[in-house]
């Protein structure tokens, strides 16, 4: 199988720092997405994982490995869900 780095698929660069503007534009959850993530489960860790996977899939049209998702995105989604104690690494 060809490496993702040699394809046309987008991917997260290892050392790429995401700007606040990029996060706000590309990784903002809608009200419906926020409520859907909160309605799926009571566990805040799974709420966070669901919302992160949803927003990443919307931008890339595939699910990358959870460990490849930058911390900036996870923290941005955490802020939107208002669950600062959620731990993405618990699910990963």
C-alpha cells in the first residue's frame, strides 16, 4: 500500500502548528454537531472523541489514526464542548 505522504489525501504534518484562525475557520462545530456529540453519551471522554472524529472527518473525508490528530484540534474541540477535564488520551 502506498504511504499517505505519497498520495493526494490531506494529512497532518508532524511539525505543523495550527493557527488560531485556521482552527476557528476549519474546526468549528455547528450547534447540531455539538448537541449530537453531547447526546450520544454521558461520558465526557467519548463526547470529545466523537466530536474530534466528526470535525476531522469533515475536513479530510477519512479518519486518520487518533494519535495523528494534533493536540490543538483536540483542545479547540474541548473548548467548544466546554469540557476542560475530558481526556482524549483515555480513548486513544
